[in-house]
C-alpha cells in the first residue's frame, strides 16, 4: 500500500495542502513499516549516532530486512556516501536528522525521517540547523518523503528531550502572534492555512501533551514551515534569543526557546496580539518541571539582556519584525518585565 502511495506522490504535481511528508506513521513498532518505504530503493544509507547505532542497528536491520551503509552524525554534508546510494534514513535525534537533510540536499536524493526522540519540530521540516563559527543558522534542504515515528523507541529517550520538544511547540504562542503582528505592521508574508496548521498543533499540545500528540504537533509544525517556505510561523524573537544564548549557554534548543517565550508573550499581550497570558505559559512549564528562572538556566540578568540585544540583530539581519522593535522596548522595560515574570 505504501509503495503505491509513494509512486503516486512521485507522479502527481504537489499542491499546497499535500506538501511532504505525505506519509506519516506514528505507532508502536512503526520501524517495521520502514521496509515498505524502502521497497523502491536498493541502496539505503542510514545516518545515526554511536549510541543509537549500538542500541538499534540490529533491530533496524532485522525490522526492515535491509543492511544499509551507516554514517555517524554529527558529521556534516561533506561526508561522502556510497555513489550508488539512492535514499537516506535519518535515524536518531536532531543532529542525525539534520545531517540526513544536508546529505539528501547535497546528493539530490530522497530521505526518510526516523526520530528517536520527540525533542524538536524539525523532524519533518526542510530546514537543517547548522553551526558555523559558534553561531547557529538554518539551511534550506528538502522535505522527507516520510516520517516513521516508533513510540516504543521514542518513549525510551531521556525525559529532558521530551521537555525540549514540548518547549519547541509551546513557543508557538509567541511565534504565531508575532508573525501576525509582523504581517500587519511590517508587511511580512502571511498564509492563513499555515497559521491555522501551527495553531492547531499548539492547541493540541496545550490540551494534551501525550507523546503521540507531541510528535504529531512537531510533524505538523515541520509541514507548516515547508508550506510557508520559511521557519517564520514557528520561529520568532524567542528563537532568536535562543540562537543568541547558543553563544555560551548551549542548553537544549527547545528549553531555551521555552524560557524566552513568557517574556515575548508579555510584550505581545501589551499590543493585544495574543489571548495567552505569560503566567499561564509559566504554569504549564512549571507543571512539567521546565526551567523558569535565570538560576534554573545558569544565566545572569546581564547575560540575558545581552542575548536579547544580539537576538534583535539576528531578527534585523533576517528582515523579521520583532514585538520588541514594535514597542521600542529598552533595557528598563525588559528588566521590569523579567521582575514581574519572576525570572
């Protein structure tokens, strides 16, 4: 059945509503379904890391009936793959999946996303996160033809990775509102279908953050970025602050964006672009034991202020309009907001 669907995908012109990945499997034992995806390919390459390889290499090969060539992340797209390779499997966490994206882009072949943790919203997107000279930026790649999310595997990941994935979804409270603000006041492109897809993903996790709901929300967020041909619906000032924090903090991406979200929501609330209250977002985070204070993040107020200044430069460089720019926020305003929010 999946082979037939893959053939139809290759033949049919793509419409906005059916962007890749159009094959999504989220279930226990899902890895065994990978063999259906690989049916039309003869030389798969699997990108993973040493931990996942040691734990699951035999399981993947037994489940799929294939013996792929293996490449260990976090090698980048300069890694050579066998010349006859015709599909790449990204099997692991963010680094493995990003490396798979980069290799699929470089060699112009299909790839499949097989996440081993629900740690971020990039498992289905066409954007890879790349670090160069200590800075993280996004590189446009290609969408996976399928996402295979095996609950049996993903639920064994460390709890902190799930918290990071949750953070990468709840930050949409900020990114969506700021995207609408940027459209209204700075003429940034806005797509209602994409907005609604991300909003639905956000609300599903706010209502119920069980593992399956979280994975589906991450996939839908990735599809939204593919549709928009931009990370803008899912990435606002809170993400730029996280990128700035990468210069020294190096916490998990989803933890950092969640930490910055209440501050951004505080200012978005002032201009009536969100119904959410920062205190409610903080309560949601507190219930899931996520960092809320400078002490939790091993961060000083002065460092955070510096991160925000750097984030605004990132937003300006990317031609993205920030709510902080809109309100002409200064350090006094930020310090006062941090005090009110008990950072």
